[in-house]
C-alpha cells in the first residue's frame, strides 16, 4: 500500500511539472510562434505609450530576451521559491508561489487568488455534499425499484437537471427566491463573520449546482447498482442470510462507487479551479469570477495563475481518487 501511494504521488508531481511546461508554452512560446516579439510581450507589463528604455528594462527584468529553457527555469523557480523584480530605484520581492503582477492594477496575483479561494471552496464543498447525498440516494432507490413511479420520476428530474443550463436555473432561482420572495440573501459573507448569513447566501448556488450534478450522479448510481445487484456475489450474500440493507450498502453500493469516485474527483477538482458560470450568475467573488475579469481585460498573469491553480486541484483530486481506489477496491492494492 505504501509503495502504491509513493508511485501515485510521484506520478502526480511529474504530471504537475508537465502542466507547468504546457502552461508556460501556451502563454510565452505560442505568442512568439504567432509573430509577437519580446518587445511586444514586455509592453503588456508597462501600459500605454512606453519608452524604448522602459521596454528594454522590463524585457531584461523578466528575462524575455533569454533562451526559452532559461525563461522556463525562472518561471518554475518563481513558483517554487519566489522572484525578485528590479524596478530601477526599488526592488520588489514576489513570494512563492509567484505568478507575477496583474497588468491592470499591478497587484500580486497569488494574494488575489488566496483571497477568493474561500468563496470558491465554500461553493464547491457545499454543493458537493448536496449532490452526493441526493444523487446517490435517488440512484440507489431507483435501482432497487426499477420501473416504479419513483424510478421514472427521479430519472425524469435527472434528465431535466442535466438539460437545463446553469445560467438559466441560477437566474430563475435568484428571481424567485431572492428578488420576489426575498428568502435568501445576495451578498456573500465569510463563514467566520456570520455562519447563518454565509449559508443563507450560498444556499441557492449550492442547490443550482447540486441540481446539475446530482442528476449525473443519480443516473450513474442507478446504472451501476442495476449491474452490480445482478452479480453472483450479491446472490451469495443473500444466500448467506445477510440483511438486505447490508447487502445493498456494503456489497452492492461499494462495488458501484468506483466510477462515481472517478467522476467526483474530476468534478470537485474543476469546481475548485473556479465555477465560472455559477460565480458570475450569483455575483460571488471567487476564482471563477476572477478568471472572467482577467480574460475580459486580457490580463495575462491572473489567467496564468488561475490556470495553474485549477490544474493543481485537478491533479491533486486525481491523486486522492487513486488512493481511494485502493480503499474501495482491494484488487487495486493487490495489483
């Protein structure tokens, strides 16, 4: 088991290194291949009407006139140990992980990400709890009573949940429950300041996300349980006289969890990287909204920071999924 964990951890670290290389290539090498010069790249860090001296100073400071491998090494070193920028009379220290400074407001990117991360984390975790409970429960009951009224109704709701886009369900929920009935608030408050208002503000985003994802999990759980409950080991467990609840939960559901764990790892990793549509619809100042603002303003360093942070969460959650496989399915440990 320990060797399995070490192998998966090393693979995750190598994958993160590959992600940094690909991200660096997209943001720094592809523009040059498209014909953009180092002077044009440096000009983005200065603003309007820069002098040739300013461009030359920024180009030398950021290493844009260096070979590609030197630029990549400085890029990785800045993420790991930070970077120092010489601005002439002053020197600015960018602590690790350093993703540079925003073109728009000249603020360091990493503190902006950490400030917005609790909002995205609250949104993703709360919605995940709802869609896991609702989706798995609906899928199990539907599989145990196939063709029943509940089965048909649950799968119909699941189909509607998958089909309806987030910008529609989110705005409809806001219109009904926030503007018309005024049940739920619209201004985010941190959990440490007011837990009840925090939950009240996030309840609609949670439910909107849970409606979309629980529909997927309900259908996956139902199909997995229908296949698992017809296996020989389920009949053997029943023949031994085990209670039906124990047969369903311990043997049937556990065997059907493997594909759910895979999908959950990807979903929660992507959401932690920024729920762009949900945060925009509900005016939540999270990482997703930060990414939209950066893309709209053509602000390269924040886009780079969000991309790497999202990639980290996806890789990390895939590592967690690999470790959970060994717990759920003993055959993984044996292999």
